[in-house]
């Protein structure tokens, strides 16, 4: 706990009840809550004239939300670490928060022990997501992979056919595909016919519609 004692923090959240509760928790572990704000814009002005170690911020706020705040602090090269505390548990939002510059992402239902872990990791320049959200994120990614694999299995596409399908979607013609995969144009044409038959489509437009419908290439395979 000594590593984080006396560190200066601010809290940004437009719900006073939550802000008061978080302030109490942070002060109980030795942190100094210097100020609280209802939106990111107010906090940016404060940080221009005050050195802070950690910023605790919600995402959904008026005027400047938590993600825009992270971007702004990253752009301004503010040294303070930003820890997001939010009710949003969507893995895409978590990823976006880190892309914007957040050091840690926690659910608002997080226990005090995990808040301490997030603080310690952030101060050591490491990223942190609390365990429950991390497990949920990993589980959803696994389900996406299983769904994608089930779709390929359903249509019985071979690895080579998947490769050619991807190149077709990249708008390569038969000659370009043959050159990329080091196979003859005739072989490419044969694979294309098989793909059309397996996906039950008659032309490239139908092929693209089927791919988009089932999101065959929603991510890199």
C-alpha cells in the first residue's frame, strides 16, 4: 500500500453519490483526492495547472465523455494515469478505452482490492482490466471464433478455398490470385466454381452478400 500512499488523484463522474463513495474508498487506502468533476472538460482545465498522479473517470458524461478525455490527455501528454470506472462491459468499448490512452478499465462494481491492483499496475506503466471483465472479454472472443469456425464447417470450405475467397473479397482477379498463391489460373477457376457451389451463389454479387451475411471474415483467421 505504501507504493500508492499520498498519490494525488481526481475523480470525474456526474453522479455525486458514486463520487462520494469512491472518494471514501480512495482516501481509506492512503490516496489524496484533490478534486472531483462532473465532466472531462472541467478536468482538462484543472490538469493544465495541477500535477496529478491518477485520474479516475467514468465514460458516459456530459460535454466531454471519458473516452474523449483519454484522447485529450494522451494528446496533451499529461503524465497522470487514467483509470476508467464504468458500467459498460462491452469488450469493444474496453478496447477503445485502451486505444484512447487509458491505463486500466474497471467495472463500477469492482472491489477495493482490484482498485488497488489497477492503481499499482498503472503506476508501473502496465495495463489492467479487472478479472471479471477480462474473463467476459475472453469468453466472447472464444464464442466469436467458434461461430466463425461453425460457419466454415457448415459450408465445408477447404483452407485453400478460404484463401481464395479472401483474395476475391480483396478484389483480386484470377491471374492475381494464381500469382499470389503460386497456382495456375485453371486451378483458381476450379476453386472458384467449388466455392460458388458450396455457398449456393451464382455470381460475385451473391458471393459478397453471403460473406457479409454470415461475417465469414469478420476478423483475421
